[in-house]
């Protein structure tokens, strides 16, 4: 009988006794939102990790409905114990936040810049980390990133419009050339007659 450790010292018999199955959240960068915001934005995605005993290969892929059905007990345990999804810019993306400050913030369930900036004053006062300075720095960084994202977006739109204008100019030139050829063609026929 094969058992899989699902965390917190709990082992569960898997549906397929030959495989080690684990569900987890894996952060993926949301490139569209990152581009819009001008800073890295990550979204947690449900993943399944499949380990084949005796092999060093590990399969890591997005969870399917079949996975949820086939490994229902494991998936249910995963959902119960990992119910909080983290969405936003991870604190690790800010070089001015030290590892010890990040660990303390994580202890207080603060994992993203958005959570830090949105924290209530009462919670800020209970922390050893000088949160007010960190919040000021993070806010400034986020504002700068937002401004940069706007400028980048406008620059990209401007480049797109320039390309479209060049295409339109070329098309207009071709149309005028054809029109000129057609207007010249009847005159040539009249001269020949």
C-alpha cells in the first residue's frame, strides 16, 4: 500500500498506489497584468505534482477535473489546508525588504506588496519591523511602477499608431498612383486615334 504525505505529517492512501501525488499552488507571472501595472504580478495556479517511485522524474502540471475526481481525498485535503490564494506582487520582488523583514511579515500573513500597503494601522503597530517606512517605500515603488507602466503603454500605442500611419500612407500612395494611371490611360487612347 502506498501513502502520500500531504503535509502537516498526514499520509493518505492514493487512488493510484504506484504514484506519489501532491497538490500545490504554484505562482505564475501574469504578463498582461504585469505589463499594465509596470511591475511583476503573480497569480497562484493549482498544480499537481506526480512522482513515480524509482524515477527521478517529476511531473508538474495544472490540475484537471479528472485529477480532482481521481484523487478526491488528496484534493479535498489540499483545498481545506491551502484555501488562501495569494494574488499580487510578492515581497521578494522588492530588494529593499530584507529576508528577515520578509519572514516577519509572512509570519503575520503579509505576502504581497498590496497586502502590506493595505494593512490596518492597528496591525502595523504590533510588528517589530518598521512597517511604516517599508510601506512608504513600497507605495513609492508601486506609484513609480504605475507611472512607468502608463508611459510604456502610451509609448507602445504611439509606436503602433506610427506603424499604422506608415501603412496608410503607403496604401494612399498606391491608390493615387493607380488613379493617375487610369486618368493618363484615356488620354493616351485619344492621342492614338
